[in-house]
């Protein structure tokens, strides 16, 4: 009888274990300097997000897959949290966005032989533009059917196509573009320059799948932790650890 009682208590204890006993499965594609298995702490964004979630009581593990699998995997429940998501209404159907925890300044790059005068989207109609498949660049740009958009796997591919003259423009976050131009493209990268006017500034969010039983609590805890990290200097120290500075 005592043995049965101990087994019953054990079963009750296992049932009562919080969902957070299992690490949250954080996912992103390689997007240096924000995410990347080869980077210190898997990149700036992973470092910020995992630190904030740990503070909120949620251990985590980082998984890196191509962007199309990131979105599909979250929707299907293969992953719990997308590390680096820009807001879109389509994604909000299956995930809950956090408050933005950093800002991406999205800019066009051009070849230095190709003059581009960009003030509004209509100015871009003569040009072909490399865009990463599955990315959202803002509703106005995404929904403009008059623009010639050339899907690419990642910005590195788009930048190489731009350097080779196969497209006339490429789009990317300013820090990401600088990282690729400095480290991966060599001499070809020196011919690429930024168009002065940015397309927009996007807040970067985590996106938690709505099918997770604690999705609201995860987002609330994350938001509170980021506020605390900004206040106590942790946020800035993480930037500095990655060789970056806050604007």
C-alpha cells in the first residue's frame, strides 16, 4: 500500500512539473551579426533573447535552420520561439509578438556604377531588387506588385548577384550588410554602396507560437526582462560583447 502511495505521489509530481522544465526551442536562420552558430553566444540577438528568457525563468536551446523552415516549423509546433521576427499580420495568426527588443534599419544597396534616386517606392520600378525569400520588409513594399523582386536564399547571395550585375538593388539591415561586405565579399563588396534613404526601420521581436500553453506568459516575462536589462546595463554590455554599440 505504501508503495502504491509513493507511485501515486510520483505521478502527481510529474504531472505538476511546469512546462518550462523543458527548454524553449529558440529558432532562427543564420543572420550575422544577430544570429549564427559560428558567432560568440550564437550572435547578438540570441544572446539578448536567451538572457532575457533565462531571467524570466525560461531555459532555452538554440536551433538554426533556413528561414522558410523557421516559419513553417513554428507554425507546425516544431519550435517554440523565433528569435528574430519582423511584424506581419500573417505571422500574428500563429504566433504572439513581443515588444521590439532592438531596431533594424533597412537600407537598399546599389552598385557604385548604378545611380539610384530613391524617395518613394515608385522610384524603384526600373530596378530589379534582391529580396530574401520569406522575409517581410513592411506591408507597403511587400504588397507592391509593380516592383521587380528577385527571391534569394540570403543576403550574401543577393549581394553577390548585385556585385555581378544580375540585379540592381539588394535590401538588408545596415549592420548585417556591413558584416557581409566586410567579411564575405572581399573586393567585390567594395563596389556596393548604400542608398541614402532607408526603406524603413523595423522593430525586431521574438515570436512565440500560440499553440504553446504558456505563450502569453513567455512574452510578458520576456518584455519585463528586456526592460530590466536596459535599466541595469546588461543590455549595453551584451552589445559591447559583440563589438557593437548602441546608436
